[in-house]
């Protein structure tokens, strides 16, 4: 009986931890999409991959969010083929949710009309901060890395090059392709490149500690809880 109760308590703790991680994961993706939408509305340049997504959306009948999903799924499948492994479900859910959230936010017209430079700068600053915050949140849960993260690691392993060099190459490639199809490139694009990374790292550090603290709290409760 005691062993059964102990197993039950452990199972409940694992469920609680999983629920908290899922909430942080989904909330992080929503905040990331909100930040990306803010950058789009600021009209001062967007992240390198969004330059490509917007350029393709302009040249097709598909939405920006749909292109986020299409390119993301393609990269997941390509990474899976290169690594000869099954595609990660978490990564697919990641990119599908981001595309859905981005379309919903852009269509909801929740952003103010940008008719002055200071409003554009304010939206740009908010977008950069939210993208970094949201990225750190969802990565901290380890429930599903973004498709570009997986591709970066695989190409770095195959080529023997550093992760930083490979990731830079992917970003530059996306930016160049986005420019070719008419995506928006401006000062905001380069601000995103330099600032999102440090903000994401700080967010990742914070949320990893929050999750670890919550997990330790659950463990303490299981240990302290009397077993009848």
C-alpha cells in the first residue's frame, strides 16, 4: 500500500510538472508570435526568417503564418531525413502553433495604427523584447525545439563547423532569399539580429531556474507527504 501511494504521488507530481511546462511552452510561443507581429506592424524591418515569410506571402495567396508553418515543416522533414530519424512531434507542434498565433494576432488588429516614427520605434522595441522573452520560455521547457535549431545542430555536426557559424549561414541565407522575393529589410532587421539573442539567453536562464525550482518543490512535497 505504501509503495502504491508513493508511485501515485510521483505520478501526480510528474503530471503537475508536465502541465506547468506545457503552459510555459504555449505561452512562450504566443509571446514570440506577438513579438514577431509587433515587428511586422512597426514597419522598420523584421527578423531574417520573417523577411522570407513576408516576401513569399506577398507573392502568393498564402498568409505569413502559413509560410511560417510550410517552411518550418519542410526544415523539420529535411533535418529528419539528414539525421535518419523520425520527425520530432514537439517541433512540429511548435511551428504550427507559431504560425496560427501569428495569423490570429495580425488579423485581430490589436496594434495601434502606426502613423509616427516614435510609434514604430516603440513597437520595434516591444517586438524585439517579446521575441527574446518568448523564445527563452519555450526553449526552457525542452518540449520542442524550433526547426531552425534542429537544422543548425545537424548541419554543424555534418560539416564540422561551429554552431554559431552554421546558424549565421542559415540566417544570412534566409535573409538573402527573403530579399530576392521582396521581403522587408530595414534597420529593425539588424537590431533583431544583435539583440534577440542576449534577451533570449537571459529569459532562458530565468525560466530554466523557475522550472527547476518548481520541480524541486514537487519532489520535496512527495518526500515530506506522509504515506498511509
